[in-house]
C-alpha cells in the first residue's frame, strides 16, 4: 500500500518524539505522554515497507525496543508505561498478525530479529490458548495457527480486525465489506462524525488505495497509522456520488468540496417517508423541548433556506431546502396524527455522535440543527418528514 504507507509515515513522524523515537498518542488524541504499542508496531511495519536502508534499520530498532515489553506470561501492555501490567488480555493477539507479516515479507533482512518475533508470536499463542476468547478473537487465534475460521463483523473495528486476520493467508476476503467506493466511505455500524465529515477509519484506506484518495483521506489523521497494517483490497465499484443509509439512524451522504451529510438519528423510514412517533407526557413549559431533529454539516458551499428565503424559524408545512453545488434536498414536516403546536428552528449544534468536541474544540459546533420544538401537544402524535432529493 504505497500511498497509504506514505500517509501513515507522515502521521507517525508528526507524532514521533525526538527523545524516545516512539509515536506518542492516546486514543487518537494528541498527546506527548502515552506510547501505544499497536501504533508503534504499525510504525515499524511501515518503515520496513519503505525498503530503504535507513528506514529498515529504524524499523528494526523500533521492534527491538518494543519486544522487551512482552511479559513473562506472553502478553503486551496497551501503553508502554503500563508495563508489566496488561489491562487488555488480548493485546498480544492484536499485534501478532503484524509480527507474522514482518517475518513473512522481510525475512532476509531481519537477522536475529526474525527468531525473536517468531518466539514472541509463540508466547502470545501459548498465553491466549487457555483464555475464553470472544468470536472475533477466536477467529484471529485460529487464523494465526493456520486454521480455517468464520466470523461476520458488524462494527468498523471488527471489520478492521477481521481483515487483518484474513490477510494472513493473502487470499481474497470471504465477505463483501460494506464500503462505498464513490464516496470512499465505510458504511457499516453506527455513524461517527468528526467535525464536518464522517470520521475516517483504517479500512477506508485499504479499500481506496487502488483508486487514489479523495480529499478526506488525504488529510493528516492518526487512524491512517493503523491502516498501515492492512494491504489493498478491491471490490466491485460503486461510483455514485451519494448514498442512503437507513440503519442505525438515517443518513444521506453526497460529495462536494467535502463529504456532506444529512443525519436523522431518530425516526423510522416507511414508504419513502420518515415518521416520528411522539409519545408519553411532555411539559414544554419546563424547558426547550425538541422531539424531532435533523443535522446537516456546516460548509461554505451549503445554503439552507425556508420557502426559498433566508431564515431561522419555520412552521409545519413549510419547505426547508438544503442546497450545495451537487445536490438539492427539500424537507417538510407535517402533523400526520394527533394534535399539537410546533415551531421549527435552524441553529448551530452538533449531532449526537460528534467526536471532535474536545480540547480546543470543546465548545465548537459543526452542524446545522433543523429542529422541531414542541409548544403544546395532547397525547401521542406522529410527525411525517417528506424528503425530495435532486441534483
């Protein structure tokens, strides 16, 4: 993965300490303290893939410094400062495929390091064998032993770990990964947003390598460090520049200067319409009661209007239009069942799964929230949202 490895090395260099030589990172947040084991093994793997003398020597030196952190039992710490404690009993299984790939692909240039890596993998397997392993890690354990195993991933992390295991045999993956090649976007699992775009995950680089990366995957991001552990994967292309996702909340995504999205965390999709069931007793006078909400990323090329006019307040039956150079979305709310009074508003906010609101961005807003406030309602109500999409 030439381009992916280059991006991973740039991300590593940006986070590499001149004092320790390690990548310093804490759960994908910038940090100058913690040294994660997995990302540093990925760093070493990326250096070896450069096949340049200085890079190979640096990669080997990095591995020589990491291997002594294996405990007598055979496991590794998640972060080096935790040694000899290992809070993740499966940490050894997580890095073992990388050790196997290093030995397989760079055997001639490893010298004594080859035997050390093989011995480390054996100790990991011995430590892990008597443990009770969840299905994902049973799949990993069997693959490391060269045995057949099946597992169907759901979340992006499970897909990443599954692919890492499947590639031990260098065979075509047995499952089709939920991926949109036109948007270069992984579609499985719940939505995760980072600022104005979907948060990148390592598997997206592996699936996009052969097509060349779009803007979102060319940006510096710590997730690309883990992507260096994977090899390119090809699937049937999906060239469309937009897609609906109607699981785990409803999303519509489309291309622009950035990757745009309209996210509707609640509601059910029935006959090409979106229904919101409003139940239980409510007391609007006690606070700002919002029972229906949609989120659209804030972007310089996004325009939002109400009945073709600029505004921030709307009512039932009025049309809200979201317009970018490549897509136009019309959205209208109506009362389908029950009785009540509602008032809509458009303001800056963050969708529930926004991950960037920390540190310097703790009080930042990255979305337009199109919200329907309940002023009064008697009993249960049903709101219907009608969407029309055109280019």
